[in-house]
């Protein structure tokens, strides 16, 4: 029985950006899913949150924003710009949910949504920073 070959540290580090592209691409597909839900089922989301359904056009707009970010991420999974756009969108989502918390008939659900969006925001920030670092390293290598 032959033992698996051990890869050097240098080989493992080179492979990591490929993984980063796969992970960030997943963020793009997540954007598509969230965007489609916001675009086509805003009344269900608002009802679940206990928020007035007059906010449906805002939710649809957020859905379009998510889809646009998702398209950009899927097309260029190693580019940080569309992930940073997601971070900005997350901040807008958090602010909107914070406002909804005061108006909601179901504040515990809005609180849950705030927690989920907060966790997603942290992941978006971490991935955006990682891709920005990779992008800066590539630019530095080209300049050298």
C-alpha cells in the first residue's frame, strides 16, 4: 500500500487561491438565491418578519441589488469589488432590519434575521479582505 504524497507548504499555499475563488463563487450563488427570494416573494418575507407590506418595493430593490452583486461575483470570483458591494449591501440590510425591529409585530424574528445578516456580513468582510489581499499581491508581483 502506497502512502499519499505529502505536498510542500509552497504547493499548498499556491492552491489556496483556487479555494478562495470557489468560496467566493458560493457567495455569488447565495446572492442570487437571496435576491430571487427578495424579488419574487417580498410579501412572504415581510409577513414572516411582521413588517408592513408597504415595504415590498424596497425589498424588491434589495433583491435586484443582491442579484447584481451575485452576477459580478460569479463572473469574477477572485475580484474583491463585488464582494465589497455585498458588504455595503449588508450594512444597508442591517440598518433596515434595525429600523424594522422597532416597527415589527414579530421582533424576535427580526432579531433572528439581524443575527443571520450580521454573521453573513462578517463572512463577506473576511472574504473581501482575503480577495483584496490576493489582488494586491498580484499587482505587486506584476509591478516587480
